[in-house]
């Protein structure tokens, strides 16, 4: 299976060393560290990923 990865527009901004890529699949979303693409990924259903994004937006200080 070939996954098309898309780097987050917020990755690597300024001195930030955090780089995240997202891959959309029929069964959900994969997330990986773009600095270590062979290091594995996290898998989320679309609902789980939506809940994660909502939580992050509600808690920007973390």
C-alpha cells in the first residue's frame, strides 16, 4: 500500500524541531515524524483523529 504523506503547515516553524506528516487512508489517518519516516506511525480512525484535533484546539497551552 502506498501512502501519500503531507507535511503539516505548522511543522518546523521558526526554531520548532517538531515535524509531523499525515497520511490519509480509507480506514483513517496515519501520523508520523517527518524527521524519522521509517520510525513507525500512529493510526487513528477519522473519528479519533477529529477528537484529537478538537482536544488540541481546546488546550493550546499544552
